[in-house]
């Protein structure tokens, strides 16, 4: 409707976030009717101001997180209405909200565990009624799956697509290490919520330490989470709101703890979005409680004492200032990457990401002194990426590409390409790049072998590989293989004139203008070229062929 307009898209994200805030206040002021309205209001303000949410709101791709969370809240709303009013019709919008939320993102799944707890807390209905609601929601979701014949990939990607630098737990065999990384992740989430001073665009290997559960940080975190879990279980029956907040946090964050299913990046701020509401419930309660505010009696007049105003003000002001400053970091990819990279010295993926972005920026101002500076910075970040993780295929391949293409230094480039293949034997791009290097080094047979191998892998489409391979076969006098490669190139690149142009150039170099003209004509049918048309017109004029010359006359 609006085209690729980022301003409209950001505005939509902000509207959705406002809607989330409105829904949190609307629902909790109903559910927490034994408390003063200040309590749900403070929960809402703390949630809306929290800097942890900048990744979800500022990054357009994370709109799915907002939609999934909205659907979860609406599901909870209609289920509790069903429990209160005993009207099964409320389960229809509950199921619809949950299904739409799930198809936005599976982050909504923890709400299935929250439903019976919330039903127990905020209604007087028996647990079996909550169970009926869950069965209804499950059945509806199952029917939708059958209807669309979808495949369920929890968290969006299958394990075969995850790479080591994204999450080494997919390749880790030791359960002691898996549990250790899980609790290191959970430590980071607590730190982000309590001290959101250092927020980063990516974490991954080796920002999150890969270590045993018996290491100090994961062990202490395990004890802290165990204490929270014990407190929640022991106090849930009493309908203790702090226990509910802790349960909300633990249930939601468990999905991203890496314990059952490893997640891309190991840790991400967006993974704590839903869980943060539980943190805000607990924080709001203790800000009110410790300031001795009279908030646990809805009938009593609330007194805004100075202790409460100061405590709540400090948190909301700190959160707001950090949120605003963090928002400026998200202006564009480069501002974000450059701001965060000093804290991501050990993240292989982050180093590769900024290296790639610098390479793109250098390409926009090619040939300038600034371009050379950006290239040098890009190389430094790629080198750091492979220093952290020597088997980083993409970073090794890109380093090799810098040296072979920009500096024409294939002797330096080849070891990087070989490292890329050593970590991924099916890396067609690295294999093709080795072939191109061998071409520059006049190692024709080796070049042909690698280029043939690279083009057959089909892990990428390499037009330059076909063109080079075609030329190499032609130079060896192997016209049959040249034509085979030409046909393969036309098959894979039907809209490109390059293969026919290259074949024409090879014949022209052999002074076979007749054959060259055939391929040039084929190239012109794909893409008009005034110079090529002029060449063909002059060729046919020299032959005295006025009819064919007229076909290529340039007006």
C-alpha cells in the first residue's frame, strides 16, 4: 500500500507497541482488582519504557514478535472471560488469536503454560475449565495446520540450517556444557532486565561463554533461578502476585534458554520481550511495597509519597533515557554495528557482519581514499572473525575475495579459500574462487577442475564461473565442452546475455567472425547493446548483406 517506506513501517511498529501497552494496562487493571490502579499503571509504564524492547520495536523484522505477543495477551483475555462468564463462545476468539499469534511467531507457545496459572489467579473457575480452554485452542491450531499443510519449525529454522558460530550447542555433545551455556544465557537475560546498559545487535559464539555448568557464572545463575522457581511454586497457591510474575518470567524465558532447543545467536533481546512483563510485575510490586505505599487496598486513597515517586521516577527515567539513546543507534545498520562492535570483540558473527557492511559501504564510494579506509577496516573485522572461529566459512571466503579481487594477490587469497572449503566442503563460492585464482595464476587444468566442481554443486549460481570455464575450454581447443558450458549457463541464467557474449568473444579472438556473429545475435535478443548492434551491422555490410545489416541498424 505504501511501497518500501520505512517511515510508515516504523510508525506501524510504534502503533503496535502502543497497543501492547494499552492491552497490558487494560487487562491487569481488571485482573488486579484487589490492588490500587497505580499498580497496573506502574507495570505498564515500566514495560513500555524498558530499553530491552528497542530491538523489537526499532527493527522492522521483529514485528512478528509484537504480533505474537499481542495474540498471546488477547488469548489470555478471552480465556479468562470464558472462565468468568462460563460462555464457551469466548473460546472462539481465544483460539483465533492464538492461531494468528502462532503463525506470526511461535514465541506465543509459553502462553499455553500461562493460561491455567492465570486462570487460577484471576478467576475462581476450577483448573479443569482452563484445561478445556487449552484443548479447544490446541484443536483449533491443529485444524489450521491440517488445512494449510504446514511444517512446524520451532523458532523458525531447522537445526540443519544453524551454523556453529550462531549456536555451537547444535554441535555440542556434553550435557554439562549444554546446561552451562543455558544458564549463561539465563544470566544474560537477568542482566539485560536489571541493568540494560549494554545492549548489542548480536551475541552468539563466543560472546556467550561455552562452559560447563560447574563454572562460576552458570552455577550461581542456576542457584538464583532455582530459588526463584522454589519461591514461585511455594507461593502460587496463595495467589501471590510476585510468584505469578516470577512464573510468567520463567515460563516465557524457558523457551529461549537453549536447554531444550538451541536458538540462533544463543541470546537476543527480542527473546526476552514477553518474559520482561513478569520482571516488570515483580519490580512494580517491590517499588510500591518498599516505599510503603498503600496499594494493596483498592478502596483506600493512594498516597504518592516521596519515596515511591523517587524510586519509580529513577527507574522510569533511566529506562526512558536509555531507550531514547538506544533508538538513535538503530538509525541504520552502520550506526548500530559501529556503536556496538567495541563490546562484541569476541562475537565471530558480529565481526563478520560489520565486515560485510563496511565492504558494502566501500563499494558505494569505489576508488576514493575513504573506500580504501573502509576496506582496511572490513579486512580487520573479518580477520578477527576467523581468529575467534577459524572454521568461519563466509569470513574466510570474503577475506580471500578481498585479496584476489582487490589486490590481485591470489597467493595470499588461496589459503583463506582453502580454509573455507575445509570447514564446508560444499561451499560452491569458495571452490569457484579457487578456480578463478588458478586462472589468474595460469594453472589452466586446476582452474577447469575447480570451476567444473563449483558449478555442479548448485549451492549458488556463479555466472563468472561459467564464463571463465567456457573461455578456458575454448583456449584449450575443446569446443565441445565450451558449448556444453554455454548451454548450462543459458539454462541457469536465461536472462543474461553474458554467456553468449563470452562465446562470441572467443570466436572473435580466433578471427572467426561468422561464428562470433551468431552468438552476438543471440546476446542481442536478450539485451540490446548499441555498440554490439553497430559491430554486427558493419560486419554484414562488409559481406554485402544489406538485409541482415538492416536488422542491426542503430537509429
